[in-house]
C-alpha cells in the first residue's frame, strides 16, 4: 500500500501499488519504484486494465506486464505504438 499525492483526508489512501523496480534493487535499497493502482477512471494510453486478482500475485502475467511497461513509457513522453 502506498500514499499518493492528493488531499490528506482522501478516503482512498493508502492505495494498492504495483512494484516495478528490479528484485535486486528491492532487496538492497530502502526505496522501491511503484505504480499506484486505481479502480476508477477511463482507460487510455497510460492506464492499463488489470483484473483485481492479478496485481496481488507475486508477478504479473507477461501480457499485463508488457501493457504496464508501454503505459509507463508513454507517461514518460515516449511514442510507443501498440504491438
């Protein structure tokens, strides 16, 4: 669970998150790279559908992970075509 920027009284805090940093970094550092998960909102180039059961598995299935990686690259400004 992570806290995201927003009003301090947001009833949806903390939120579940997807850890995207490498396993070795997660073990050796005191911080992680995460993507907060949201259940509301429209899907778009930087929003990926993930069934409720998938994000809580130890690892995402490859197709879902590929979609997340494309969305992150788009959020960083890269032009990423659909596969």
